[in-house]
C-alpha cells in the first residue's frame, strides 16, 4: 500500500514538473532559427544603429543570426504593426523607438494598440535631446533664449525631424513649460533639419544627441542644454533644461519588444542577454559616445517606461493640437 501511494506521488510530481522542464528546454533551445529584429525607420537612423549593435551581440551570444529588417513608413507604425501581428514565438522582435508613445495619440485609427498588443522585453538606452541654436543667434544660455523669445515674439522657429518626432515633442514641451510660442518647422528627418539649423534658416533645435553631437563638436551648433533631468557624459559642461525650466524632461529611449503572447521564458532569456550586452565594455562605450544612459532592468521596468511615456506625450500632443501628416 505504501509503495502504491509512493508510486502515485511520484507520478503526480512528474506531471507537475513536466511543464517546467518543457519551458526550460525551450528556453535553452531558443533560438533554433534566425530571428528578425524589425526597425520601423530607414537604415542609418538612431533606431537602426542601435538595432544593428544589439543584433551583432545577440548573434554572437545565442548562436543564430539576428537579422535587422528595415520596414520604414508612417512614423514607425509599419514596423510596429509588422511585429505585433507576427507569430508570438520569439522569432520576430521590434527595436522600439520613442515614436510608439507619440503614435498612440497622434494616429487616430491605428489597427493595433502597442501597449496591449506587445510584450516588453528589455530597455536598451535613453538618449538626451539637445536644446541648441544656430551660432548666428546671439544667445548662450536657456535664460537668454527665453528672454530673447519674449522680447522678439514671432521671430524664432525650431526645426524637427518631422511631426510627432522626439525633437518636435521636445520643442512643444518647452513651449508649454515656458509659455513661449517658438514656431515649429517640420523636416523629413534629422539631416535636412540640421542643414537649415546650421545655416540659420531656423534658429533653434531639439535634435537627438546622435544627430547633434558631431555638429556641436565641430562648432557648427551651439548647445544650450540637454533635455534629460541628468547631465550627459557626452557634454559634461552643458546644463539641463530643467535647471532653468522646472519639471522639463524629454528624451529618446529605445529597447526591444515582442508580440503579445511570446513565451515568458523566451522573453526572460532575451532580457538577460540584453542586460549582459549593456554590461559589455564595447557596447557601453558605443552607447556612451551617443550620450546614452543605460536602461537595464526587467521586462516590467521597460513596460512601465513605455506606458508612462505614452501617457505623458499623449497629454502634450492633445494640448498642442498636433495632428499626424
């Protein structure tokens, strides 16, 4: 009788252990084939550069190719939709740009809800934007810029990479926090925006550190402040906007997401490998050169950041009456 009970106990224990063993085996086997890392912007964009950096790391660590696939269009929505509607098996991932937070409000008729339809995997980096001016504008600090704009209403304009981009929203938040009305001039990408800012056709910019740093180091643009609450190691002598405008914070942040329903053990492995990559000296140096601040942490940490930023920028977009092109 005792032997019978013992046999029954072992059978039940084995039954309960099977799912855990299956999950462990699946995580160890993953990936068994190449993985797509989708980018919703063209090659050469900040999102693309970061995706290629992480894809190289994953490929070396996990023994399968992580292939970057550019699906540009609709402010990053085409890439995001490609991923959220893919099979939830860990073989289609998204390099998440800050555009997903703005697009939730900016586009009224999306066929998906990014927060509802995606699974956060891991944050990678937060990159400051830079409040900068053309050298021909005689202002050298944030207070001087505010004073000039108030004394000369309607004369200043700021360039952005396009409607709803991080550089656009950073400028709108600056207007809202200071009560100014610096006119927004949208461009198709950072490149043309930088050309006109350097040339003085527009006077102010809020471009990402990635787009700005080379021009700043060459003396073609004058940085006034970074837009994060902490100073940037890439521009250690430059203050933050919030030093002069309380409550101001804007930045570009990037990470990785998968379709909703992707197995938790696969997400956990990708999260571990991402955090390991962020501890690698070569990757850390590359991100530091971009002015990046590491976003290590759990999938839950990364998901909360996306949700908080979606709420924050939704309020800015609605208050400013911004509409998608």
